[in-house]
């Protein structure tokens, strides 16, 4: 009979845990599925998993991605709405079916913006099918 050492078992699981957390960080948060509801016929909007820090007086570029199903071949119109106190440009973008599935937005915090958390709402509307959306958290910090 062999007894395993509890710390040894934990050490063996640690690399698996680290890999899982790293994968989640790369993937980010995703919206519910939009477009078609059958598997492979829709899309999800992916935003950074972590809060996006923007310094007072700074503009930061952030990449928004579409995770397209294998059979989803439509343009998606994205609409960006920021909380009062910060701004986002552009207000809308179209991610064409033939283009890479991403777009960049610029989030700006004026130099007198109140410190704290804000949100940018991203709504994706396909040519046909269901609209979906997700909120991205933005934190205004000191320069």
C-alpha cells in the first residue's frame, strides 16, 4: 500500500491550475451567443478578462474580438457605449465576415475624470439572428 504525501499531490496539480488560469486570461470574458442559436452558427463578443486601467488624461487602445462559430459567415455591427465620465471611439464599427474577427477601440479618460470604475457596453448585431452584448470594466487611475 502506498500513501501519497498531501503536499506532493498539490504540487502536481499546481501546473495544471496555472495553465488553466493563463488560458482564461488569454481568452477573456465572452458575451452570450448571438446570431444563430444552433452550435457553430453564432458568435460571441470577447473582451479583456481583467479590468482595463486608463490613467486620467490618457487614451488607451483595446482590442475587441468576435469568436465566430464555424458556420457563422455574417457581418456584425458593434455599438460601443461608455459610462458618463469616459469616452469611447468609434461609437460603432462593422466587423465584416471576410475580415479578421476583431476591431480596436480607444477609451479616453479626461484629466479631471473621477477615479474609479466605469463600464463600456458592447452590443453586437448580426445581419440575421440574435443580438448579444457584454460590459467591459474600465478603471480610471491616477497618472
